[in-house]
């Protein structure tokens, strides 16, 4: 069906419009690196824990939270930005009885990048994924070697104007004789 949007700004007729608020990724960077870290463990499940604990894996288990952002001097149309963030980690293990268990910890890291910063209001978002299959658990600290992938994004909000139009559908005629009394 043709759209009834023959209006344009030149003929004095303005088509219906709708404003939509969008989040735009203004700039960003991705980094993958090896990370050796000591994780103080808490919230052991199930209880009680029977030492010694045999490490199985460690992995990120929730969103990263940006704790601070420092924007530095401009370097070739970009700015140095230092982002500190933390994210939760789950560590899985088996205990001396062979029971599978888990504990939680957090990782705090820093990204030091050159990014384009807009003149308008912006926010900084970090997505962090961590995985480790190499580690040991001594007392309640897991010492692990893993891979950390981070994506740092500079986000801005913007409005988009979308032209909308009315669709005029022709009136359909009912041809089935058995249903005319229902729809009349």
C-alpha cells in the first residue's frame, strides 16, 4: 500500500514526525591481555568447606562498574582517558570430599587509552570479561592466570527525528456468505 507521505518541507505540508532518544557510541576501544591476579574469596557455597580446595576455573559473573574516570591532555585530536573499574568474579573448585563448590571475589583494573571525547555530556561504559583455567587456592585466596577482555565506550545521548506516515488500507469486502451476519 502506498504511504500517504507526499508532504515535504518545500510545499508547506509537514509529515508527522516522532522523536526517539538514542544512546550513541561516540568512541571506544577493545583490549585483550593476560592477567595474573590474587583473588580474596568469600561467600563459599556449599558450607562447610573441606580444605584443601582444588581450583577449577574463575570467570567474570556480572557487569563492570566504573569507579573513576580521569581525562587528560589532548594528543592529536584525542584525549588520554584513564578508567578504573571493578567487576565480580566467581571461582569454582572441588573440596577434599570431591564436592563441587564456588566462591566470589572482585577484580579491580585500570585502562589507559587515547579516545575522542565529545564536547557534549557523555558517560564512560566498560564491559569486562575474564576467564581462567589456571590457578591454585591457598587458604581463602585464589592465585589465577587468565585472559581479560575489556571494551571501553564513550556514550552520548542524542535525539533522532523519524518521519512517520499514515497507512490508508482500502476497505475489504467480505465474500464469504457464512460470515456476513457476524461482521455486519
